[in-house]
């Protein structure tokens, strides 16, 4: 079954980002490990949230484009893996090993919908 590992952080967490959290070398080592295990379907990292652009709708349904930073957003996705493993326990095992679940972040694990 496929699972998404969403590597999450919070902009208001001092333990996250340039001044805290896992060292980039830890992420590179984890990436090598999980890729060599043959479970990665795809993965990517995202630039910091201030580089984001939001497309939403106003009350009349017209599309509205807003550039970041988004002050009201505290939590962000820093990157993701789509992995194919036997079950949720194996997916959780990879999430536990990810530097993304170290202090300053967390990994959200969600099944990928089959459609």
C-alpha cells in the first residue's frame, strides 16, 4: 500500500528551521537509506513557506491569488515521500527514522487514496 510521509514543521517553533531541528546531513542520510530500501515511489522537498502562493476563492467564487508569507499559517509541509510498503506499521517505522520527526518537526503519515 502507498503512504505519504509529510515532513511537517511550524514557523513558530524555535526548534525548526535554520536555527534548530535536524541537520541537513541527517536528511540526506535518511534519503539514502529509504531510497536504497526500494520503498520510495517519489519524493520532493519544498522551499520555505514564504515562497508559496495561495490560490483560493472569494465569497463570489472568483479565484484569488495571494503571495506568501502567510502570517496566519504556522504549520507547513517541508517535503514529502510517497512510499510503497506492506502496511501502516512499516510506514510508521520509516516515519520514526526520519529526521523530520525529530524535535522541531513531525511526520504525518497518510494512506494514498487508490483513485
